[in-house]
């Protein structure tokens, strides 16, 4: 496992990749996002999942919201409370609110997903992923803490990134956990 020499390496890489993402035109972002949604729909693990934890796109993350109208699946979305993620069931006609980070979240009174045993797949928002399955997030540690929990670590995970953010190797720390897969607009890894 390659350790980070300095936290600055992750910070600089994150900043650089977010800047590239920010400069995508809306039509380019929409087209790439639609391709990612299509790639997910062809994935065996996605097609076998009934309850999927996902995310609402933020800061030009890949937008996979086209999938959320699939009524054959139960969709769960996070709410940030303190240093933890609380997962709530959500349907397209349910109310959303803005969370502490400006990210859309389910209403606090939406039904809660009480245990990992209810979940078949987690679609993980990422700044970048590498070929070993490691992910670079936003630095808050929310997903690192979730995936370090023995009960949640058993759930299959797929990182969602654009091709330019799928790298050969990321700097990693001892607490980083690899994801089981990565989906970009061109390939399911």
C-alpha cells in the first residue's frame, strides 16, 4: 500500500481534478453523465441490486439521477449529521432539503434505512478512483468511516467518476478502503 507522503498531495490532486470537472460545459457534463447511467444499467451487480444507496450530484459530479425513477429499486440517499451519514429511502416525488454542505438531502422525517442488511449496492461519489479501487473523496471522511464499519464493509461498492478522474494510482492512507468497482462514461471496471 502506497502511503501519502503529505496530505498536500491529496489536496492538490483533489483541487486539480475538481477544476477540470468545473470547466466541463453543461452539454458535455450531461452527455458524460448519461453515458455513466447507461454503463451502470448494463452492470450485473447493478441489475441484481434491489436497494441501492446513491447520491445527488453536487459540484458537477456525474449525475446519475436518470436512474432514480426506476421503480423496481429502492433508493437510499445520505443525510450528513455530525460526522456520520444517515441513509433515508427516497422516491422521485419526495421532498428534499439543502444540507450543511449545500447538497440536496432527503427530509429528516423520510424513512430511515436501519441496517446494512437492507442494502445491496452503494454508488459512491468520488473526485477520483484508481485501478486498485481506491477513491479520492472530498476530504470529510464520511464514506471512509462508513466503509470502515464491519457491517457496511460487506456491501458491494462502485465509485462513480468521469474518465479523466480514473487514474492509474492514487495516494492512499491506512484508513482508505478499496471499492469493488468503478464506473466511468466508457467502461465498467
